[in-house]
C-alpha cells in the first residue's frame, strides 16, 4: 500500500544530516557536559558553539538561549516562570483562545491554583489576534501577553511583531510568542519579543529538543530545580547531543525556507483549488495563513470516520492539534465561531517541501472516493 504523510504540522521526518550526525554523536560523545575531564569539556564546548550559532541565526545573544525538551516545556517555563516571578507586580495575563494546549493549560493552572486573571482573546473574522484587540484589554496590572505566531490547526498568521512593539512601549508587560509553527516557514524577528518558544521536531529535527528565547532583562522562577544548568532555570543533566544538533536543524530549516518558498505556495494553491471543487468540502483556514496548513470540513463524514477511511488507504492526516487528539471538538474552530457540525467534521492537512503535486492529487482522488462511498 502506498503511504502518504500529510501531518507535517504534527511532526516531521528527521533530516538525513541530523540523523547521521546524531548516530555518530551517540556513539562517540556520550559524556556529561558538567564533568571536568577533557572529553566532557569537549562536548560542553560543542554545545556552547551550537548555542552561539543559534543566537546568530536569531539575531540575539547567546545567553538568551535556554535549551529545553521542546516548545511545550518552553511555553510552560515562560508563562509560569514570569507569572510566579512577577505576581507582586500584577496578576493579569492576556492570551488567545486558540493557543496550543501547553499554553492554555498553563493559563488555566495559574487561574485555578494561583489566583491569576487571564483574558482569552477570540480571533477576528480573518482568524487573527489584532493589535487593537490587545490594546482594548491591556491593563496596569498586566504582566504577560502570550500570543502564538502561527496557529497550529488553521495556519493563521498573527501580527506578533506589531503586538510586541505595542506591549513593549505601552505597558510593563512581557511579550511571549509561541513560534513553533512559524519557524522555518516565516521570517522571525525577535527584536521586541521578550520570550519565544521553538521546537526542533517541527523542522526535521529531533523530538525532545527545543529552546526558550529569554531576553536578559526577563527573570523567571525556575520550574525544574536541580543543578546550575541553563542559568539555574532547568536542573538536570543536559541533553547535550540534541542541543548540539539544534543549530544544524535551524540552519537547514532556514535554508529550505528560502529555497522552497515558491514550491510551498504552489502546493497550497493546487490543493486548495481541488478542494474547492468538491461540493461536500468547506475550507476552514482563512487568510493570511501559512501555505503548509489547510483545515477543511467534509459534510458527509465526521472527522473520526474520515481519518479511519484515509488511514485504511495509507493516508495520514489529523483532526485537531495532535496534542488534543483525544478531545471531541477543536477549541480552535470553536474560537472562530464555527458550528458544532462543522467542527466535528474537520480535518487538518499539512505538508512540507518533500510533498509533491502527485501526492496531493493522490490524496484528492482517495478523498473523493471515500466521500462517494459515504455520501
């Protein structure tokens, strides 16, 4: 059976350069970077060179890079770290209603267990969180604004640079941005952003690998106590090998972003045009959005039935964010005001530069056949 993977917003295949480098490092460089003998200090040096390279690519300082296990940890560290550190200054936080689960669950914990007030902004008719929306709710006791750059279910692009600029010069709040779905797809400018989360496995890197960008003027209460690792913010033996490879992962992602930008647009436009010609399909994604994510609803089949039917033919897509896959409905589509039937019939199709026009044609062929069976 032909296998077709169209769930790249969930995770990506590891790039051959990363895979081969990791296998070699696993065999030869297994030392604890906090040890004092020469072989360990060599690995420590490699990890710090990676940190330096990441900082240069992101146009920030090396000591503003905190290695993490991925964006979920980075999001929790940024949000709870700021909230608990600065709660004497204020206990109001602003976020969006369609953030990733790691952000929303952190916010709910701060509300339920620590008495914070959280304002959840719903996206506008274009599916985005605007600067005006933030302006309307920011207060004197607001200490944090956390808005994702690209939504992981519909691909909506938020004007995070503009929001960050407003927050920086018109409040005492810090600005956190979840860059997970934006990195490698859009230009990233962290000039006015205080904290940012990035994960490697969305850009052909290793799972369990990520960073938190934390500008020097931001103080955090650590969530993981232990040794002195990562500026005393993340205790525990460093996962040095994946940290070493994060720089290579980021470099490859940026190179491919430039190289394959036009191809991604071509794939998006081709798939969108074919989907619009199927009467039972409604497009849920709005503009502006990244070309690699298209969210749809099929009136004939629920998400579960469609997923199983496609899976039986070797085609892998998703419904909801993968982190929410056990839930009944999508909070993202709910935030857009879509009705229940539209939501429970939704699918997310996401691809990368390895995807071909033939792959998309094959998907559409099978989608039509399945709809004809159930319609």
